[in-house]
């Protein structure tokens, strides 16, 4: 593992014996004649939500990277005259999609995308001005996957936190040794922090179109499966927004919140089942299965409260694995405490779990706005 504060570690990985050797100076590209200069397709996704979309698109256009080195594609499931006219004025591609899943929307955007690299932006997030320039530099230096740090902003426009990791992983041995640490820290989280080469994603197009929610994890796993160097840069280049219009938060009552949580957890677990199948036979299958166990735990936890039905089988070995090898950051005592309380509470009767759920609902209602 090569620690980096920006992209310095990537240059080390690129020249080390672990780094993949390129046979030619010509970078693979969807655009004829492009050599060592990846053209980026920024894909902005929106589902029902309108309030933040134009701000997200403006942030993608307000970049230090020259405009002739990237394009912006908006894919959304609604038509609205004022928004569509402004998108046309901005000169971006505006796609109408009937797909509900996030992965299916991105797959539709790929059908018209010209880039040999992809940067994702969700409608309620924002790019900071050096986002695309920095991502492109990482991809030029040999990365196939780039994840940047982020600032966290609430619905009132207040910055309430930041996150980011600094690592460069090249070669299966290095990736396998250190990936578990990154997974415990949730280092794949946030679609709007991810930029990837297009080829690994195209080679898993069927899986991509099936993923409803967990697109960020799919992008990391697909890049892992196809080899190459993965880079995490802690520099905040994205603003991640938490607000009351998000599907898991926007609930008028505790019962509505429970139903939303149950539905989300179930869809998340279905995504993980698909990703485990994608990673079968690779060195990373076990890590994917452990994440699937955590997703099954949450789906069962909320599902049994809502309707008394256990969605997934999770035997003693699954619980033991989650207890002995937690899938959260062990250096964060509050997060670790919450993890074990959730694990313990999942073994309790539904009435006890409901009390824990009420505390979580009250916390989210109070802190997200």
C-alpha cells in the first residue's frame, strides 16, 4: 500500500513492479485518435428530485479542466420545461429515462457517451472546481479507479464534516491486504466522488444495468475485477449533501420511515447479491460476501419490524463473522459502538428493535435538514 497525500503515491505505483505494464503508449479509447488524453463523460443522475439539479450541472461546468476535454450528460426520469430549457442553454446532453434504478440510468447514458472515462454526479451533490482536472490527472498517471475526498453539507448549507482516504493500490496482493481497511472505512461511498475508466464498466454492463442503489460499490468492485491501479485521494473535490428530501429521510412519521428503511435495505441487499455473483472466483469474493452479510442483517432487521418477515438467511457463522470482523472503521469508537448495538439489537424481539428504530428516527429527524 502506498500512502499518498494527493497523487504522489500513484506515480510510485506506476513505476513499481506491481504496476500493470502497458504494451503501448496509446490509451484505449472510444474516440478514434485519442492518445494519453482521456475524454471524460460526466453523468449527472436525477430521479424525481428537481430542486438541486441545475446547481449540480453548473458545478460540473464550472471546472478548471478545459471544456473540450469533457462532456456533461444529464439522465433523469422527468420532464420540466424550465429545467429542460436551462439544460439546453447550458449545452449539455439531456436524456429522459424510464428506468428506476441508478445503474440502469448510467447504462443508458453510456449509450450516448463519448468519453473513455466516466465521472458520476448525483443531482443533490456538487463538484468543486478542480474535481475533473484532478481526476483526469490520476487517470493519465495510470489509475483505473479514482475516489476523491468530500465535504458534507446539510440542507441548510452548513458544512458538517468531511471524509477521505489516501491510498494507491496496485497488484492483487497489495489490494487484498489493504482493501479490507478501506472497506471498513466505507472508502467506496458516494457516487459523486468516483471517476473510472470506461472499459471495466462496459465489460460488466449487464450487472451495471441491474444495480439499483449500490452503484459506488459496483464501480470499485468492477475496477478491482479487471485489474489496474485504484487511487483514493483525500482532497475534498466533491460536496456531499444530506437533506430532508432524501428517500430514507423524507418521512412524515416513524411508520413511514420504517417502511422506507425496510424497502431501501431490501434493495441494497439485492444489489449485494448481484455483486457477490459478479466477484465469484476472484480474490475479493470473500470481502463482497461479508458486505452482503451486513446488508442481509439490515434487511432482516427492518423487514421483521415492518411485517414480521425475515428476508434472508443469516446463520450463526454470518453473525460470528460480522461480530469478529466488523465492517466499519474500528478507530471510530462511536461508530463501532453503534455497529455492535445494531448487531445485538438484531437478535432481539421486534418490539425491542422498534425502540432502537425510534431512537434512530429521532436522531435523523433532528440532525438532517
